[in-house]
C-alpha cells in the first residue's frame, strides 16, 4: 500500500492509465498533469498545480517512458498542454523525492544532478526490461504474423543479441517450432545459446557466417544488420528491428534490395499498455516504499 505517499504523474500515454489506477488502488495521493483530454476521469486524483505547495509534499514524480525532450518538455497524448520540468520547480520538491522515467536523456540526468534528486530510468533496470520483454515478444509475433505469408513453425529465424529481449525472443520462437540461430559476440553467450539447443552465430564475423534466414530479428542498438548481412537474405525475408531508434539496420540498403525491413519501437505500449503500465506501477511502488537509491539487485 502507498497510504501517505504523494505521487505526481506528469504526461504519458495509455500505460499511465493503468499506473494511475494502481496508485489509486494502493491509496497513494495522486496528482495529475497532462491528462485533461482523457475521457476517463480519476475521481480520487488531484490536478497538479505547479505553483501551489503540492510540490513540497511529493515523494515521487513519474514522467512518461521517454522522459523529457532535450529542453525539458514533457509529452503526453492526453493533453495539448505544454509541460516543462524546470530546475526551480524540481528544487521545491522534498530532498527525498524520486523522479521516475522510462529512459533518461542528458537533459534529464543534468536536471537531476543539479537539483540533487534521485533519477530512476526504469528501462535500465533488469527487472523492468525482463518483464517488458514479454509484451515485446508478443508484439513481435503480431508483426511477423501480419507481415509474412508463411508460418513461424519451420521458419529459419536469426535473433541478434542475447540480452533481456533477445533471450525471450529466442526461447519463444524455438518453442513455436522455428529453427532459431542467435547472433552473439562473447563466448559466454555462445555457450548459453548452445545450452539452449540453438545455433550460435559469431557476430564479430557475420560477413562470413551463414545469415540466410526467413526472419531476422535485431535487438542490438548498433548498426549490425549492414549490407554484408542483408545481401545474404532471400528476397522473401523480413527484418524486424526492435532495437531503440534508429535501430541497427541499414534500412536504405534493405529497401534497395527489396527486403521488407521494419523498425518496431515501443511494442509493450502498443500491444499491451495495461500490462506495461502494471509493470511500471509494481516497480515504482516497491522503490517508493523502500525509498532506496540503488535497488537494482
Ligand atoms: P540488453 O539486455 O542490453 O541486450 C543487448 C544485446 O545487444 C546484448 O546481447 C549485447 O551483447 C548486444 N550488443 C550490444 N552492443 C553490441 C555490438 N556492438 N555488437 C554485438 N552485440 C552487441 O538490451 P535489451 O533489454 O535486450 O534491449 C535490446 C534493445 O531493444 C534496446 O535497444 C532496447 O531499447 C530495445 N527494446 C525495444 C523494445 C521494442 O518494443 N521494440 C522493447 C524493449 C526493448 P553483450 O551481452 O555481449 O553486451
């Protein structure tokens, strides 16, 4: 329960709806900004007045998953209001007030450091990233089914990267009967791929590896699906790049070769905003109650 805690939710998308519902259920005092065009109303929530003394009570501020832009502006799909997170305003929060965002750009990090407030980029946490890999995989399945005319079962699928998303993808597509290979760069990861009964590919030498496949799933946020890889793909192959923008694919070359290549960011918020909001709510609630600065063990 969050009885006695004061939490401001500022801007965001459909994920925040579930987050606000949960915070209300847990009895937090919830302040909202950037939700004036939302059809649903939260009777228990209070409109955040940036000029009032509400700010002096805040234990936590929850920003949208993208955080702020490079000038401190906060986007929200439920409002046309321009919300700006300023240094002066943040300094008025209690010293223990924690600021949550999905990711943190340099501006947000700088703001947190100047105001000496704890900034928690949730997507950097292993627990959030692993929970989020579940809707990410489901979104990947949806896109593959929408964009191909063959079954996943029996297809040859290459997953690049065996991190939090790559691991979930590799296992799921293996269970669906695909022939899965996984591109990795360390011998430790290659051993893990082998242990999973899958085929490791050494990413340090992809130009020489057999990269022919029906579906190429990239999770590496660097340009790894370059021309040398794309030229090995059959014309019916599809590249789905899940890595953060701008992805890790040479989209220009893929287009030139007529290979379908999609960058697919933000799948949890698209296919399962309720689950994605619940994941954020659960972790935020734990951290707020613990009031801990380093709780990523
Ligand atoms: P992660 O756990 O850090 O995994 C990244 C993987 O990329 C690791 O296997 C890492 O290998 C590998 N890698 C990094 N740099 C590399 C390079 N230069 N060459 C070869 N391999 C390299 O990250 P994650 O949580 O799985 O997320 C992966 C990406 O997906 C991120 O960009 C994330 O923002 C994005 N994402 C997208 C969605 C979506 O909806 N599309 C959802 C969630 C996450 P090592 O282990 O050897 O370092």
